[in-house]
C-alpha cells in the first residue's frame, strides 16, 4: 500500500516536472515569423536585421563588428562599485562628443559616427543599441559564443567619467585595480581580453591603422593568447610606440598591457590556461561580458532577449597551431604551475598579417 502511494507520488511529480519544463520552454511566434521566449523581444528582430545590413555588411566579422565589441566595453567600464557611473548605458554614443575626446577612447569616433544614425532609426535606448550591436557583431565571428543581451535600459543621463578605461600603457596593478573597482576579478579581466582575438589597433601607431593582435583576426579563437607569449623581434610600423612591445609576426601588434598581463605572476597562469582551450575561453568570456553589460543596470527591470542574437555561423573547436616557423622554443612561459599545451606548427614560411 505504501509502495503504491509512493509510485503515485512519483508519477505526479514527473507529470508536474514535465508541465513546468514545457512552460519554461514555451515560445512566442513574432509577426516576423521568428520565435522568442518573451513577446517583448519581438520588436528586436527587424532591428537585428537592420544592424546586420547597415553596420556589419550583412553578417560579416569585419572591422565594424570588432569595433562594436570594443565600443560596448568602453561604454560599460565607465562604472565604479564605489561611486557614480552609468556603466552599460550607451553614454558613449549619446555623449560621444565628450567621451570620444578621452585619450583611452582614441579611434572610437569612427564607430560612434557609423552607429549613431542607425541608432536614431531604431527607437532603442542608446544602452540597448550599443550592447545589442556588440552581441550581434561578435556572433558573426566563427568560434564566438552567443553573448547574452538584456533589453530595456533607460537612456543615459550623463557622460562617463574620464580615466575609467584601462590603457595599454598602464601597469598590470593599475589595470587590475580598475577592473576590481568595476567589480571584476583578475580571472574575469583576463577573460574579457579574449576580445583581442578579433581586434586591431588603429591609433597606437597611426601609420598602420587596422593592425591585428593575432594572425587569425577573423576567428574567435585562443590564438591571441598564444601569440602574445611568443618572442618578439620587430615592430609592425613606424618603430616603437607607447603601448606596444616587440611583436613576433610581421603585420601584427602586441600590446604592452597584454604582454605584461601574460607575464605577471598574478595573471600568467590565467593567461596560459586559455591557450588552446576554446571551451574555457568562450564560457569565461561570455560570463564576463554578461556581467559587463549589466554594470549600472537593474537586471530585474530588464528582459532577457538573448535569443534574438543569431549564433555564430561556424564553430571553432581547434586545435590552434603555432604560426609557421614558430615552436614551443619561442614561447616565453611565465606559468610554472601547469605544463604548456603541445601544439603543432603551421607549414610554410613565416606569415605576414594583413590589416583589417
């Protein structure tokens, strides 16, 4: 008798769980034909299409996509857990004539100029536009995670404060302190630097705009974490410039701050752990970016519209390889606690990276 009652209770529990799961996964069909978990997100699908068409050349992982990701970081990091700051509010777009004058925002004026007229046509708040565009552009890159997007930010009320964006000339201590002031750990800071895999420098050496930070700039992979560790022997442009150190590959720029973080005992093992670990890189970057886009925002008042962001067109599972002519003998290892990954080398002559 007791067994019969127990079986009945188990059956009822399974039915309840099935009903609950069905409710949690119920989808809304939008007028555009797409489906989403929340009807409030339906208005975003035509805007996603517009952003892809007007900003990203029809879903390309190009310079505009890279710049949109950079813009979202420069917007959000203007925040302190100890004081004022709008965080991820789009102030960098609305108050662009102020924030683009900040030294750390050099080169940002190009992407704000491109985004502003598109933003005005969408009816979104500036914060929603900046961080939606970043999620869309990043997802255009093979290997990238689908970033979260939360919808419903209020308009920004003021420009961010100057000196809140870390610069490549800053010391590791200064960079970690700035991230800590915004609520991020050293691990999260390193994870956010995954963005450099699809990034390039425009103003460190203005004679060579669009100089990538790794040799696979069109793919969201861990190649940047490897190549920053390789022994450098050249500068890609007009000699040494503030913010760069010797690069291992022609046409590639190595940021002073990236190299310093890769060698510092507080972060060296965090840096090395990303090499050839695509899953770690993607998951940690996605988590850190989700936290970044909520800085200064009340999450309870936002709607999770992450499902309007189309996943990356192609995956990248690795493995990465040493660029041609390089091997483990060229690695400047600073983490002694774990072995360096065993990697093959691309065949052929030493590469030259082309600008983006």
